[in-house]
């Protein structure tokens, strides 16, 4: 999502009973912060995400987890609409997602 200063920031749900703390998640957050990219942990609701996707304020969406490491999302379907995200056709991931995947994988 675009932050107040026009730079991009990562928004992720807070870890709780539904979003588990995990080594991959914590590693991704640590790497992003080390790169100087703000990571905000807060509740995210679907209507907000859909609105920001429609306004092109969300460039990439990815998931983290032990089995997938970093998994890119190429589109989100909601109520009959398919909202595409920016992905590279060669890598199948967004630019930041691909960079993060490689960094975590190499660790």
C-alpha cells in the first residue's frame, strides 16, 4: 500500500490465533525492515483491500509460510470482479515479492 509520503509500505495482519507467529513470517518482516521498508502490523479488512486495489494503491500481495516460503498472488477475485496485481510473467511474482523470496530462500 502507498504510505503517506508516496513510498510503499507493507501492511500485514497482526499475529494472533488466526495469523500465526512463524519463522518465515518473522524473517520476511525482519528482511523488509532491514531494507528500510516500513512494515505495519494491523487489522486488514476485505473492503479496504478491494478499495485500494481498485485505486491501484496496492501493487503486490504475497503470503508467507513454511511450505511456500513467499507465495505471490496474481489477482484477487471478489463478487465477480477479478482485480489483477503487478507480476512479472517470467517469475510469476511482483518485483518486491521476487526479491524477498530469493532473500529468504537463500537464508
